[in-house]
């Protein structure tokens, strides 16, 4: 149930980074199966937002996306209703059952890097770690430190929801 966060700043490139790690009381394979599905992703994000699948993609999970091939625009919706940003998804690395690495662009971000790992600590617990690097578009660059704080808090929320899902 631990939650940690580390912060790094690279002002020369206008990038901000953070890391959030949690212990989840469930086997790593169960956690993985949950976090790679649209249902699991949206459950983590609720009630603040949801993410739609790109048009024409159909039923997918992170494991069925082709590595290195842009998937399309996944719209982010505030409170699950109001579109406010999109993520032009590209999965760049995948270790099924353990890790994915996404490098994308967004309406608000020149570059968005999200690395998520799931590691078994025992046969009944797993550690989930999200490492995020964001590079806001020029118009939002001054808001970078605030975006970092908000997004770190949002990923903390996601981890709490994920832990709660398995504690039921």
C-alpha cells in the first residue's frame, strides 16, 4: 500500500518527470491483465477522466497493439464526458505480462512518455511503477511544473483505484 514519488526536472529541454510506485495485493499476472484493458485503464482514471479508443480500432488491449505503429487518437474526456485532450498513442516497447513503454504526442504535449511495469514481489503481491516524462507544447511550457504536480497527483489517484480494485 506504499505510494512513493520521485521528481526530476530538465529545464534545458522543458521536460518534467515523476515516478509513482505502489504495492498491489494481487498476483502480478492478474494485475497485468487488468491494467492493459480499456476497462482497467478507465477504472483507474475515474471519476476525473476517461480515455476512448481510437476510431476503427475495435476491441484492443495494450497487448494487441502493434509495437512501433501509431494507433491513432485516443480522446481524453473530463468526467467521462467532455473531450479536452487527445493522446496520439504509439507503443514503443512491450514485455507482455511485465512492462509497456509508450511515447506519444498529445494536443497539450509535444512529447509524452509513459513507462509502466508490473513486478511480482511474491505469488500474491505485485509492485506497479509508472514513470512519466512530459514535455508540454510551447504555449504550456511555463505551466510545466504545475502540470507535473497535477499529473503526479493523478497517477497517485490511479494507483489508489488500482489497489482498491484488488482489495475488494
